[in-house]
C-alpha cells in the first residue's frame, strides 16, 4: 500500500506512529491524540514547505502505528520506542546517566553494599538518588567502615582461601572465608545498615544502645566500645538529617541557550531551598526535524529578568536571541527532553520548572503523578522567585554553551571532578595507571604501563614489561601477568595504589585485570577499560551499563590521551624488542660472529638489512677477511650446480 493511502486509512484513536525509510529503519517516532489527523498534517503543502518536515517525508517510505487507550499511554510508549530505536529525526538524550543509588544486595547469601546508577528488579534494596553524586560514595564508605559490610566485587556465593586486606584492617567482617564470622553477626550488621539507609536512625540508635549495655554487663568491654563508637556515628548522622529535612522542598529547574543549531541545557537540583547539584546537557547536531506543538501556542521567555515573552518560533535561547536558519521549536525540544529524563525513573521531584510551555505538559504531569504516587507540579513560571530560578539556569546555560562550543577548556580540577562523577570514583583522581599489550601474532609480546598524574603524563614512572609466562597469542593471560606483577610489588612494598587503573581493551582484558587484582586480595580498586574504535568505557562491576561520552567531552579526551600514550609506548618497546630479536636470530647464528661483532656491524651499516646487502670488501673494512667471507656466504649461498640438460639415455636394446 502506498504511504499516502496508508495514512488516509489510519484510525482516529490515540496512538504512536513510526516513520520508516527504505531499509526498514525507524527514522521518527511521534505520538498523537488523533492518529489520522496528526499524521495527515505531514502531507499538507504548508508542512512540506518546512525544510525539516520535507526532509523527513522525502526519506519516509512506510509507516507503522500502535494504538493505545489515552494520551498518557501514548507518552510512555513514545518514550520507550525512542530509547529503543534511537530514530535520527527525534531529539535523543545522549547523556542519560542518572544520579547514583546505594544498593544493598538483600537477595545474596552475604549481602553487600555499593554504589550503582542502574536500578534492576533483582531482589536488592536501592536507596537514593543522592545529590551530589559523591554523597553516595561517602555513605557507602561510612557503612563499610562502621557496619563492616563489604563493598568489594568478590563472589560471596562461595568461600575463598584467605581474606583480603579489608578484613585485616577491620573494615570487613570477612564473609568470603568460612568461620571468620557467623550468620547471626552478619545478619545483624545487614539489619543495622538497612535501618541506617532507610533513615530509621532513632530505632537503630536504641538497638545499638541496648546491645552496648548487654555487652558491658557481660564484661565484653571491647565489643561495648565498638557499639559505643557506632552509636556516636549514628547520632551524628541523625542530627544532620534533622537539619537537612527542616525544609522539605524539592524541585528541578531547567534553563537553555540555543544558537546556530546547537543547544546547551542546565538542570538545577533544588533540595531544601538550596541548589545541591547541577547537570549540563549539550546537543551539537540537532535532528533535521523538530515536531512543533500543534495544539497550543508555545511561549518562550527571555533569560533577562522582567523581559516580555516572545513567540517560540523566534526564540533563540534564554540568554538572548541569536539568528538561526530554521526556527527552534523549544516546546517540542523540552517535551522530548522531559519525557526521556523522568518517565520510567523511580524518583521524580515534586516540582519541575521549565522555561517554555508545550502541548502535552498536563498529560506528562498526570503520567508522572500516576507512576510516582505523589503530586507532580510541572510548571512554566512567569514571575517571582521561581521565574528568577529559571532565569538563573538560563544564564548558566549560556556560560555552559560558551565553554563547550566556543572552545573554552575547563580547568583541570573540573575535568577531574567530572571523571570522578562519571566513573563513580571514591576520591578525586590524582593518578591513573594505564596498561596495553603489544605483539605480532604472539611473537615478542610486551606490555606497557604509563602514568597520568595531577594533569600531566609522568614519564619517569612509565614501566615496560616482557611477558614471561604466556606463549602464543593470549592478550588476556598477558594482561593478567602484567597486572599481577605490577601490583604484587606495590603491595609488598606497601605503596599506595592509583586512583584508577585503566586498561586498553574490551571486557576480556578488563576481567583479566580484575582477576589479577582479586588474586592479590585487592577488591576495592577502581578499574575501567576503554575499547578502541567504539570509544566505550567499561567500569568493572558495571559492565552491563557501559559509559558512552560525547566525542567532544574533555573527560573522553583525557582518557583517550592516556590510552593512546600507553599504546604508543607499548608499540615502541615491541619494535625495539623485535629489532633485537632479528639481530640475534640472524647475525649470531653465523660462525665467528659474536655479540661484539654483531654490535660493530650494526653500528657501522645501520641495520641487519644493510649487512646482508654489503659485499666482501665492505665487510672486510669492519671484520677480518675470514669472518667477512662467512657473513657473505651466509647471506649469499652459492647456487647448486645444474644437472646436465641432456641426460644420457641408457638404451638396453
């Protein structure tokens, strides 16, 4: 059926439509309260005159649709399909990382606690999100230190031969080794951590105080002292919690700046009347098509306080107008952004303030209310304190735009803080050690380790490794050997570990390095890898959620710089080893040529290849005549004597 005929037969019910190109690829996903009316609008001459709509319709050759009961269901389905199919004519949220949660793995035999950004239905308890991101790390560190629950990546479904360092420094109960702790003691620690994370500090304090008194009565004074210290920590956290919740206001505030087809968005997280964190989003290649709001007029407001509203078709951004070849549909943009940010999220603030209105704002607010179970205010402030917050977000978006698109490099500390947040590092990264393997079909396999420290490559700390225990092509085993050798020495010499270990490679190399660290009892070391070509970063323990950074991200540039330096250093060392092998394998196999003669020949002629091409007179200038004859004969063996061209026939007749 022809596309236009198919559009004319569409039902008039709410639903989602999917435009496809000639390869069957979904290129645009949209939703409508009336499918036939909405999709037919693309065929109007006025719509076709718009370059964006015309570009879509010239490429579209087919259409699919899915019917739903109401507009709210259409919103949710549209959001899911955009995230799954990633159509190039839709606005896509590339930086879709969420704020971290604290995960307590209640479904495990020995529950652990650690930081994660992914919420899964796996029987675990999730707490958060936490603003700013490093707060989650501080809470996990407190639980790790006070309640002695492990945060390592060890498999606790089986017992191990010996505990790691965390047990010996009294930071873990040691459930990885049989008989180091009892199930009762471990369950008690898990219950305490759970009450702490749920905010039941008063109940937890009473329980700990009771145990402290019982231990004192039984003259277990060391145990009583431990409970006393834990009780002090819980009481301190309870006082901080009272202060933080004195004002329960929670809201997200958006601002944006648009210029020359590029957009910067700032999102302020307000908690308790204060800005606790800020997120930045960037789009440098907006899709060719932005669906305008057809039901209501979209109004955009200038970032200047007290400025009058301007029509969205002419809106250039919150911080001032800028000419653009095609109108920027700010309402359609924020409609797509908010749906991808909040639908399917477990946590949504009670108030969301945006700078522009859009047609499906009431439906989106209703959908979020149904999913969260509490009232959601999705508003477009026009005056007062809330409008001032939107203006402030817009002004910051302008600064973000300048830093990103006007080639203003952020400071080194900002890059380090961003890297810490993205990789969920427990501390600011001061030292990164990166490893790479180099060989040709398993021959002369070597490894390199380069060091980035405080913003620069520390070449005096570079290390080269010859692979000693691996034969043939086995990058995984080679990586295991190198990481083991490197960090066994650091452990034996009691030297500090780096802030981050970076592996040049994919998941195989990453897991090989992790196994090497685990064999040394190092279980909490941040470890990541970056795959070539795809430039995807895998964080150990979060492999199912790889990190994809924007190609202009300064953080990605830093990781690439360290990775490329390790690759260069490994290849250089491999070439040197190969040259040495070539010299040894040929010159030293000639009778009368030893190490000194070989060195003299190579230094004089420059390479083994030049030695091969030299005649006897040239060789005699460097070595004795007898040795020169042996070298020349080795590289130019005499041709075997030819047989008689006309063999004698033995005629027996």
